[in-house]
């Protein structure tokens, strides 16, 4: 679907293209791409824009500047649990033509349009529009990271009460999401570095560019910190699980040793050979008493020795 947006007191949709407007292409069909090719002579970028694994970069082709950035996205799985990921967003710029192509659902672009209307911004086009979209992208990274932080805290509280496999798997999933965010933010930072060299000779809002750099670096630092914290938590959980397993094994070992004593005595007592106690009326109680005394002495020895500490 192709829509046209003009910036006047925020971005508002218009019916046809005008110079300097934003051409917003969402989940384009073959006809949409053919129309862009015919009317604006766009380069062949279809396969790159559609590739979910496409890396952030800046390309130049036939006077077009193509910028690939990765934007965050959020969905729900079958169990209603949030799933965070990133997807490519393609931006094409040439003279007074500005095109964004997005094959995957995300909240960045629609939220940016709502924000522009609230702030009643004007004259946002060209590279300033690109920088504004990248700023909005970084803000959404921070929003999702804040949600991840809440999920990490909730999982930690539940794991403190009970070690559960489902909670451990959730923490592993959060670690995967954070790796996606860190990798994408590093790529976006590289794109900013490339743009910084190119924009030296082009008119642009320097304060806006600085804001984008700050927000992108802040999102990257935040994701890295959360990832480090999660790794420490997982190491702690592994240590706790190992300690609990060692404690259980120690208990089972002590029980096994104590049960061996009456087993040995019963074995000697029950041998099919004369032992002087087979006809004695106190034979069984005596064997039982010996077992209890030896078990108590063994338990006392184990309890006060360093063997199982």
C-alpha cells in the first residue's frame, strides 16, 4: 500500500504525490513496486528490503541514497507472551523524493505520525525526516527495553520463590531478544557514522543529528547493561541449581549410608549358618537395637565431621 504524507502542523495524508512529501510504502505488492519504478525510477532494492535479516547500511545508486536501518517490533506468541524482534526499514532519498518501504509490522512509523501532529512540526523532509525517523526508532528501542526490564524483574521474583523451567526459558528468551537489539543498534550506529560524513556538505539539522546519536548510544548502552545483568542472573541461577543438586545428593548419600548398617546386620543375622542367636528369644530385638545404635553413632559422626560440609 502506498500513501502520501505532507508535513504541515504534523504529517497529514494527501491523495497524490507533491514535491517534498513523504511516500510511505507498507507491505508493497508487485503493482506498488512497479508504480514506484515507473514514476520515480527507483533502483532495484526489493530483495534487500524484503530480507528480514538485512543489515543496516547506506548505499548509493543512480543519484539515490538508500538507507537500511533496523527498527524494533513486538508481537505476541500463542501463549500471549510478548516477542521482541527487529526488522529492516528501507529509506530512499533523491532530491525532493523521500520514500520509506516497510515489509514488516512495527509501531515506529504510525507513532511518529501521531507524535508529529501533537508537536505540530513543519518542514520535516529529506535528511531531517530520515533523522527524525531514526530518533523515533531509538526511542522505541528504549520503550521496549523498559518493558524487558519489567519482565526480567518479574521473572527474578518468581524464580526466587521457586525454580521453574518455564521461567528459566523466559529468561533465555529475553537474552535472545537483547542480542537482537544490541546487534541492530550497533548497525544503526554505523549508519549514523556513514551519514555524518555525507551530511557535512548537505543542509540538515545538526541538533537533531546529535539527538539521534545520543538516543541511539543510550539505547545501545541500556541493552548491553540489561544483557550483562541477565547473564549474571543466569549464572547465579545455575549456581543455585547446582548447590541445590549437591545438597540433595549429600542427603541421599547420608540416607544410603545409614540404611546400609541395618542391611549388613540383617544380612549377618539372617545367614543360613548357626550364629548363637537363632534360638535366642531376644535375638531380633538385640539385632534391631544394635542397628539403631550404630546408625545413631554413624549419623553423629557424619553430622560433626567435614566429609559432607
